[in-house]
């Protein structure tokens, strides 16, 4: 696995590098300390795993990251942010990042995130989960048994086609269930659903 890190702060950058190098699958680590031509550098080095610091409007934005991930479909991304703004967090999650931590998260959480994401999972620290689910919790009884089944299959990474096959129903029926679940829970994307379901204990990685 080829890894890359962007963080302008030396200590946090070196700390993240050491954590990455402890992972057995990492064969090379590229380090970037400036945002000048950062998108170009990421596309050039073609990493499999990217740790990206976010510090506001001067940093890479969700739409830019989305563009990078479209060019590098193998890229898994972990955001470490100084910004606790729920809107920013949601935007990055909706752009497809596999992990999101805040600067207040511990080194152990960073290490756990690296391990989880590199193995194909997702990881959001407790603080991030609390921020994006800070709303009146819906009553789970509002969800039907079939909707809960769909949630669990979504949590396993199954596509609508695969879920339809498992449940022996049409793809249209599965998509209807998925839309209804998002509407009932007040969520906007499958990724938000996974984060919410993790917090509720409905699914686990």
C-alpha cells in the first residue's frame, strides 16, 4: 500500500507518518507539507491511502477531494480536522471519505482508523459521530423489520442489486426501502446511514 500525508505541522505530520509506517501493508509514504499543487502531487503519486489535514477554506475542499477520488478510485482517505462544523463533516462524509477524525481525537483512534480503513472499513471517532448525529433520535420502532434488514446489508457494503438477491425482492423495492429509511431518520446519504447505524449498534465492522 502506498500512503501519503498532507499536514503543514511537522510534529503531527511525523506522528502520522510513524503510525502509517507501523502498518505492515505500507511500502512507501509520500509526505506533503504545503498545499501548493497538492491535488497535482496526489494524482502524480497515486497513493492508496491518504491522510489529509483540514483547516478550513484554505484547505482542500470536499468537491476537490471528490474529483481526486474519481481519478483515483483505489484511494482511501482519512481526514483529520481542526473544524468541528457539522456541515463540513457531512460534506466530507458525503464526498466518500472513509474516515474522519478531529484534532481532539487520540493517537489510538488514529491508529484504529488507519487499520480499519486499510482493511476496507470506515472509521469515525466518537466525537464526529456525536456531532453529526446530534439531533432528536428517531424511534427505531418507526422502521420496519425489512428496513432494518436493508440497513444491515448496507452496513456490510452490499449494493442494491445484491440486497435484492439476498431478500428475493426487486431492486426497485430495495431502493424504495433505502429512500424511506433515509427519510425516516432525517439522513442524506448511505454513508450518514452507516455512521448513524454504527452509533445505534445496529451494525458493526
